[in-house]
């Protein structure tokens, strides 16, 4: 990966609370402020779309940005999380928080199974095998009775969270989504700045050396994959509660491609890149929706421009300019 | 004579019909420094790769501490106390020198799977890591990214990291290659100071280093063992001299 060309110490900036550098702490506070203020200015539904997309991208970024593995099948975990959450919510009348957690666990368990098969590969082989496995999940969802086939699971009631908070109003739903996003964001940050995360960095920097020190590197990659897929499941599940629907759309390879695009646009391997990427791609989808198929064309164009002009993504480029780690 | 710590029987590696290591029987005695020398392409690194399980042998068996380790995973070889260094210096370039050493301490002492804890939990290894950096002459460079260190310093850091595991046996692949004279002297001193209680198998092209440091020498050419013994014996062996004269290291002839 080209980013490792300049050996700037990753841990040189003394980490403060939660391992945030000062610049990151400022970024985090700004993000919190935006999360609190924006729903009074913009549609909460639109913001929830951004937050769930951002959580999904952050989860994906844990693999590509910090383990160096490009998964082309993350939709499987997102989509299955959505199905299980919607199903248990609709037919078991589960608590929304429990249903979302169940969706996350589904993503994580599926991640454990598929990751076990894929994790020994790296580079393009890992991308291809995750894509293939995710396609199998797609066909499973197409055929399995519980997913509702082409219709999906529709008219899912939001219900209540934690037994006491009714979610039918968008603002109530919004605070739950915001809480889930922040918790997921902080969890990922903690993972990166933990003893475990230190080993992940070592594996990414020089895997044979990590092995020669006695690290069974596959275990570390697999655990990172399970955390990533768990949070992808949470993101999919949360989306299904917000919109009351879970469809095949969530498990398509196009969805897997979206999260790759989102993360690349924002800047992979950066803390805020996936969030910025989610803002850009979700806004594009939202405002370009009226032009129909032009959304896809524009997205393609943005992708090409990003890859050619800002290789490091928006946040990556800004961070490089300011010489900060963001 | 002390017991044999590492032993191979008929160790062989073939790459698409080309035999890089050919039926090698090696015996390394505990507590000794054993050199593996030979011209470029003799199969020294390939041997190391097989001993540490980075490459599966085509044939042959490997025993370490009396235990057959032919079939185990490379990380588990390290856990048994057989730790290698690499011919191309192996550090974690974007981590600091301190973090490099800490990674080894962390592996040996646990909590590497703790993903829910802050990395400040690793500070308890700082004292030991600073001590190891001091031992290899890297005091004051603890917070420097390993990738920014000079070549000799990287090799020293690699040794500090390996030592952090307190391995019973170390495999060093050309620890002094590409170094200045001063750096070579420092590394030789370092190896001498860490040898107590340890067994070392090293690949080394610099024959004055071999002469000064090693108890036993195995000469490899084209994958085969050509000669074995102490420096005086080996350096007088006409076949060894011929093999070396035909290559890039004529110094042996004058030794
Ligand atoms: N992965 C591989 N595939 C094919 N051939 C290989 C491979 N690794 C090594 N070889 C060949 O095996 C032979 C021995 O290589 P090896 O690296 O073990 O030599 P060496 O004794 O360490 O040499 P040097 O002193 O140059 O480091 C060489 O001819 C090399 O080209
Ligand atoms: Mg070699």
C-alpha cells in the first residue's frame, strides 16, 4: 500500500482520551455537535440514511484501512443483519434494540463463517472470494422463504427501544440511530487503539515478522473481520428499522460496491473518511434521485475523479495537507 | 559435549525440479554459536525458511528440543523458543522503536487479543522495552519511527525485538550485511553479550565475524553440506577454499 512509503510513526502523536489525537478529538466534537444540531435543520430521515451509511463504511474501513484486506462482499453482512432484524421485529415483535443487536450478531456470525473461508487469502484473491461468498448469500436470500423474495420484508413496525422508547416518531428514531452510530464509531476507534489494534498494525506493516514473533496472524485478521461484519450487520439492521423494510437490495454486490466507493471517496484508513464519504455519496443519491439513472453515472464519475485526483480520498488529502492524522 | 538442540535429517527443498537444499543433516548443540556459510545461492536462507516453517520442506525432518517440529505452523515454532530474523531487515516501519519491541513483549506476556482495552495497557511493558533498546545501543531513539532508523540501527532494533521474546534459540540471517565497520563491531559485541543461555545459528558472509564468534561452522554449497567443523578445520579444507575462490568471497583463502 502506497501509504506506507513515508515511515511517519503511527503512534508518535501522544494519544489522549480514547486514543484520539488532538485534531481527532476536535473532529469528533464537531461531529457530535453536527449530530445534535442538524436534525433541527435537515430531514432526520436523510440524516439517518447518512449515519447508517457512515457506520457501514466505518466498519468496512476497519478491514481495508487497518488490516489491509479489501472485502467485496460486505453487503452480505449488512443485508442479512437487516433481514433478521426486520423479521424478528415484524413476526416476533421483538424490542427494536434487541432486534438490531440480533441483526449485528447475525452479521458477526456470518462473518465468522465466511471469514474463516476467506481470511487465508490476501489482495485480489480475498476480494474475489468475499465477492463469491456474498453472491451465494444473495442467491440464498432470493430463494429462502423468510426473506419474502423480490418483495422483501415490508411494513415492519418500528416498535419500541429498550421497552420504553417508542420509535414511531422520526426524532425518537433519530436519537437511537445517532447513539448506535456513535457507539459503533467509538468501538472501532477503541479497537484500533487497543493492544489488539497494535498487533493489527504490525501485521499490516510486516506480516512475516509478526509471524516470526509468534503471532498467529490469521486469528487477528479473523477477529477484526468479525468485529467489522458485526457492525455491518448493526448498520443494516438499523436501516431496516428506520425504513420499516428489508429487501434484496441490501445483499446485492452493488451494495458491496457502494461501501467501497464511500470509503474510498472519504479516505480509507482515516478515522473520519468513511463519515465524510457517507455524507457525499448519500447526498448525491438524495439530490440526484430526480435524474434517475444519472445517479449511477455521476457516482461512477466521482469515483473515477477521486481515484485519479485525490488518491487518499477527501479526508486523506486534507490530513496530508495539514500534516495531521484525521 | 552439550546436547543437541536443533537437528535436521535429510532436509531437502526443491523448487520446480531445482534442488535448493539437498539432503542436509544439521546438528546445532545447545549453547553454541553455529555459523552457516556458503556462496550466494547456496541455500542458506532457504534452510532458515524451512527451520522456521516459512517454507515446507520437500523432504526431511526437523527436531527442536527433541520434538519433531516438521509439521507445525511458523508462529508455533516461535512460541517454542526458536525465533528468526530476516535477511532483509524486518521492522514495523511506521511504528516507533519502542512499539516494535513492545510488540514482542506483548506477545510473550499476553493480552494481545484485548480489543476493548486502551493501548495505554501496553505501558507496563515500557520499562523492559527501554532496557532492551538501551542494551542494543538505541537509547534516545525510542520514539523514532523504525522506518527512519539507519540500517545498522534497524538491525539492532530487530535483535532487541527478538531478544524481547527471550528465545532459547535465535536464527540470524546475515545480521551484519551491508553495515559499516563500526556497526559490525557493535553487532558482534551485542551477539557476544546475549549468547549466555542461548543458542545461535547465523548466516554470515563476513568471515572475520565468523572466526571471532562462532564455535562450529557448516559450509553449504549448491544446497549440500561441504564441510563442517571449527574455523581452523574448515578454513584449511581445500574443497571449501575452492568453492570460495570460485565465488565472491576469496578472503577465506588468506585466513
Ligand atoms: N521461492 C523460491 N522459488 C524458486 N527458487 C528459489 C526460491 N527461493 C530461493 N530459490 C533459489 O534457491 C537457491 C538458494 O537460495 P537462498 O536464498 O537460500 O540462498 P542463500 O544461500 O541464502 O544466498 P545469499 O547468500 O545470496 O542470501 C537460489 O538459487 C535461489 O534462486
Ligand atoms: Mg540468503
